[in-house]
């Protein structure tokens, strides 16, 4: 059994950061909340249209007549004040900036439908926006697209206390939904660092994974129904609240992960699992083969550690720990996260925190969630005894957390998802250009996904070819043309730019 | 604690039946295997085209030149013998019969691609067929469609022992896959009565739910990748083996549950959960309120018990048992099934089995699957003590099963899925016509699905309107037109017949 040292538990594990990583030099933590982006004193973000080689498509521009029409559709919900438009034009990473002059704040699906019908007729481009916490620039305009914010569509419509099925509007903030269902002894099937700002509609539109993925699976499984407004204003009602429904094509799936390019999600029906009664966390040091120990010299020719880990001595032990863990913890295993020495050193240096365990090339974090505290502690204890006894693990610490410890900023998860963090003094296009082809080529060579978690948005649309064959990209374009023939929904995003 | 009476456990629970129910008077059990359908002495099934008001669409008919071309594509895999074509022309329920004169047995995706390219050019209709175990006539031709069987595409391509990801051809039989992964300490994420015959490709094409749905969720979550051949012969490669992949639209989702009308699934990548080390089953009698006891007279005006159960006294106790069960068994609960007195009486009468518990209007079957036998027994024990002590449950029996008890033929599952069984001496169109509108209208009134589990196929395509709004039906037609503009893939199925 490992010592229980709850106070030694690193405080950074308790913090929330949007996505899994504060990449590209952006500070993590308290600044994560939207609105802080435009804090006075921060240098202005360059306009996307000036920084990237992108050309405006021939959409109309918003006229006075359009504004009057919008005011009739959403009285009091038309924002044109340049000051108020600053924040929603800039992405969370502060590397992209649009120049939208109108933000609309509908309250109902009907209002969204009227807005889109008008925009479709007038050939006006629309940028749907939830909490604006995305990492790939999917939620901010590239040019002057109208921003359609879901912020006022924040009502819970129903909750069924036997089945755990929640139906709510797309603009509900994830953390508020979590609180709502937790009061009723359920939890949301997803949790992520940006939960204090992100909207459930945005989560679904970007197929957010997050911290509970290993246990509760993908939104493709837990989202039961959607109401979506199509590009021409048609309201598509796929809002069933049924766990099983085989009446024809499962149309809602099209919109999960399509980043607002095929339709705007207005209502979500989602299955919430029962709230676990016990949560345990263990932070472990995996076995250090002699050639890979902290004192041993690092060979000069190897690439960045994060890139070579799967082939590095010591990684096999991490995988074996994972297999043993799955077998012994079984149904209570809710997270298995991994990080390397460089990551721990950066955490220590930048957040001024000491590691609670001995130095090592690899660390593993395990979380269990279950319905019986005694049983869970016993299972975890058996696993740890076995792992220590067999030499898989050499040190560790445990925290039993009644306040639900969160696990934000780590490198490799049990779901096979690697968050590669590169930190630099400032954003450098040349550094980025030097890194990205190498990373994407390596990933493609491993049959990996160049965007396992954070989607495509504006930033990754031209690297899709690394992970999607031409036939799949062509079918994506055909689906876009079918559902949004004028291309007004979230243009310049998700699909590769046309040659 | 309840008495452990493993020998009193009803033997019918150990039998397999395709789908959840042997509806329409078809015998369940040993005859379930495909091939027995055409046993000598059974009366011939009337031709679908004569029994139903359906008109052949203007497809070409198979010529000698076509047969020669097929023989070149799949040497030795072209079946034209009328005797051999009898069984694949008739559905499992023996109420539908096509008159196909050709069955093709490709071994590879490339062969499927060449077949479809030829059929597309020649405007020949194609009926994909897996194990032919469907309940709605989706797997047999209506007229003379070419039957494309996946039976020889039965190779496992890879299995990853850390992640549990299985990649296999579409024609692998579910039971054989189960055996394969169980030898490696994993299980398939789905299990169903027809497992001895059904193909994994057919399972995915029909979005099969089955017995493990409550625990492992839908195929929309557990299928990680698909290879699909489109109507024109294009091979669409969505065959990732990644738990998270957000590179653009999740195209594979389109084909899960589309019943072979949008493309033919040739390869499946699927996530297998670790094999549980302990399985327990409890069969319980829920509380009987005085007005609903077995001796009390049944009011004359009420409809069939299966229809009125949700509003019937006693059903509230079933729901409360379910909630308590979810809370106390949590992560180990793997099935919660319910049946009424009429169902138990029929089982007793037709299978000559005595109920192991006292008579009651409602019975509940609970299955747990977990990684620690002691913990699971303790959790189940606590739950049963609580349920008996609080009066929710009045009697029951338990079976601890080391051979993995199967749970086939029951009425209402924890996933909200009701299998309504109607038995009669013989098939009667007038009885069916009297029942079906009432059942569908009632279901629609409850916001239910007229096909939660068994799909649409030929049989239910014209009742889709009860569960899908016109906008959704229109989008289904548009997707069909996009992916299969000539309509050659599984015609007369899944989509409503055009007015």
C-alpha cells in the first residue's frame, strides 16, 4: 500500500485549464475564463485575414436593413458596439482575430431559425459561438461573419431522475449543468478544463472528449438527441430521449463534431451516469529501466521525448501498468494519464510546485470512481501492492478526494490521446512551421489522428489530409454541399480550403 | 439475502433466440440457426411481391454477360443453383420471400468494390446479406436483387491486447468473435440471441443493441472505424482504430444503422471491454400493491398488459427498484430486465418450465458483471437486503454463474426498450392490421420509437412517420440520393416508399 499524503498532492492538479494544455505560451489557470482575453495591457491580436493566406468568399455584408430585420427577430439581442465585439472576435489562444461587426443573441430555436432563414436568403455568413474556448479557431470569425452566440439559450428543459436523461438548450454552461445534475445524484458524461465557460452545444459540435472519456465514452454514444437548425432555417428535430432508436438513419450523428458547419445545434438530449460515491487518485512512478534512469545521459540524436516515448525504454512498463490496471480495477477505472519528466519539470518550474514523488522519466496518474468506497479502496490497494511487488511501479502517492479532484493538464491518456505541449517565449511562426510538418508526418506514419481531441476549426483544416483519405474528404465536401449549399455556416473551417 | 437456488433457475434463460423475442409464432431455440429455415415439410413462404403492395423498380435483370463478369470477379463465388438460393431468399421469420437468382460470395473488399462497380454501371440492384437473422426483412431480396453475402469475409485482421481494439472483416460471426476475444481476456461490446449466425457487419449495419447495451452502450460509441464500399464501388476508408479522432465529420456514423442502403460495410474496427471476472444474476418479484395482486380481478376495459404497464399499479415499484439498483450496484450493473405475468405464463406453458419464484404481475431480472467476485456479491447482497427490507421486492432467487448466463427473451430492459410479443395460432394479416396502428399510435403518443431495436428493413419502412418528423425523412432521402443516386443498394428498405 502507498502512503496517503493528501496534502502533498500537487495543487496544479486542482486547477482548470481549457483543453488539456496551455499550449503556445498562453498562461493557464485563472485567465482561462472568457472575457479576460481582452484584459487591458495585453497586446492586440493580429487580424486573421492579415496573418494567414485566406481570401474572403463572396458573401454579402450586413446592411442597415439586415440589422433592422435582426432587431425584429431578436429584440434587444443585436450587439454592434465595437467594444463589446472585441472579445468574441478573438480566440482563446489569442492568435486569431476576426472583424465581425454584429453579434446576435437569440433565446430560442425559433429565433435561430428566423436568423438563418434571413442570412440564407441574403447570403450572409454566420459564425456560431458557444463559450469560445476552442483551441483551433473554430469559434471566432475569420472575416466579418455574423457571430451567433448561444449564450442566452441556457435553459434546462427537462431531467428524468430514473433514466438520467437531461434535455437542455445548447447555450447551457457545462459546469452549471454539472451542478444541476449532481444535485440530483448524477454527473455529466463529460468534464473538461474549460467547463466554467464552454457551452454544451459547443461541446457536442466539437465532439469534446475530456476527462471522463475513458469511463463514459464518446458523445456519439451519450448524446441521445439533438435539435439542429439547418443553413436555410429549417429546424431538424432529432430530439429523442431514447437510449435505443433504430428508426432510420441516425441523423444527429452528422452534427456531432461537425463544428457548426452543417447546422447549428440548439437543443441537446444527453444521458447522465449516476454520480460515483467514491473517487480515489493515485500518482505513480513507473519502473525505470537502468538505461533510462534520471541520472543517465540523454542520447543526443533522439527527437523530443514526447515524440519518442512509445519506443523509449520505460514506455513498455507504462503500457503494462495500464493493462494490469484495467484488469484489476476494471469497472472503477475512470482515468489513466501519463506524463514524462520534461512535463513534470515544466510544471515545477512555472507553477513553483514540488513533485510529491521521486524523479523519473515517466509518471502515471490513475483515477477510480465507484459506488462503494470500501470496495474501491480495496481494489486500488490490491493493484498498488501488485504493481509495487512486481516492480512495475517504484513510488507513488495517493489522495482520497471527497471534493472530486480534477485531472487537467497531462500528456497521454488511457484513450490513446497525446497532448503535445510546446512552450516558447513568444509565438514564433518559424518555430511552428519547423515543428508542424514533422509532428503531423510522424503521427500519420503511426496511423494516428492529427486532431484526436481539439478538432479542426480554422487552424487544422489544411492538415486533414494527414489523417483522412481523399475519398473521405470528398464525402465531407459533398455533405457540406448538401446541407449548406451556399456555404454560409462557419466558413473557412473544418473542411480543407478548396484548391 | 436471498436463497441461492441455482438449479431452480429456469432453463429458458440459457437458450438463445434471435433478437429478443420469437414473435409471430415462430419457434425459438434450436431452429434459430440459419439454414434450418428451409427444413423439409415446412410450408413454402409466399413471395413478398405477391403478398405486399410493392412494385419492382426499373433495375436491369442479370444477364449471362453479368454472370460471366461476376465469375471473373469472384471465381467460384457465384451461386445460381435454385436449391442453394432458397434459404437466402427467405427471412428468419419466414414471412418474406424474394426471388433472387444470383448470390455472390466475395472474400475481400476489393471484390465487393468490383461487384458494385459492375452493378452500378449495369443498374443492377444489390441486397447485402450477413447472417440473415433480422426481424424486419432487411436482409432478403424483395424481387430479384442480387444477394451479396459477407459469409466468406470472415477473417480477424488484428487484435490489440492492451487497448482491446479488434479489426475484422464484416462477415465474422459474432459468436466466433466473442470466443476469439474471450480467449484474450476481453469480450465483445454486444451480445444477442442470434450470435451464432449473425455477422458483425450486419450488427453494425443494423445498429444492433442486444444484451450488453446497458453497460457498454451503443455501437455508435464502440465502433471505432469502418471500411465501406459505396454504391459506385468506391472504397471509403474510415478504418481508424482510435478512441478519439476529431479530424472532420465522423463519416462512419452514417453507415451504422443504415441497413446497407448507403454502402456495404466490409471491415469493422471495434472496442472490446475487458472480460468481467464475476457474473451474478438475480430474478426478483417486485412489490405487489393490493389492487394489482395475482388473485385480484383484471378490469375489463384495460388494453393488453404490456401496453398499460407504465401506468399500472406496481410499475412505479419496478422503476423504484431500477433507481435503487443503479445507485447501489452502480458500475457493475450490466442488465435490468422486466417481464409481466402474461409473459411468464406463456414461458411456462410453451416451454414447460415452472417459475422459480412466487406468482406476481411483475418480475425483474438483474445481472451484474465485475472484476471482483467478492465485491460484486457483497454489493448485490446489500441491494437485495435493502430491496427486501424496504418492501420493494417480495421474493427472488439468485444464480451465480461461472458459465456466463445469457438473458434472451424478456419484455422491458433497463435501456427503455419494450419487446411486445404477440402470439397466435398462425400468421393473420387481419390480426396484424388490427394491432399495428394501435401500437404505433400509442408509441408515438409516448414519444417512443416504433423500432427501438430491430430496425426498419422492408417491414417498417412505411411506419417511420410515427417516430421521424417529415424534415428528418426528407434528409434521409437526400442522403440516400447523395450516396446511392441510382438506388441500387438494398432497395425497398429503410426509407419510406415514395408516394
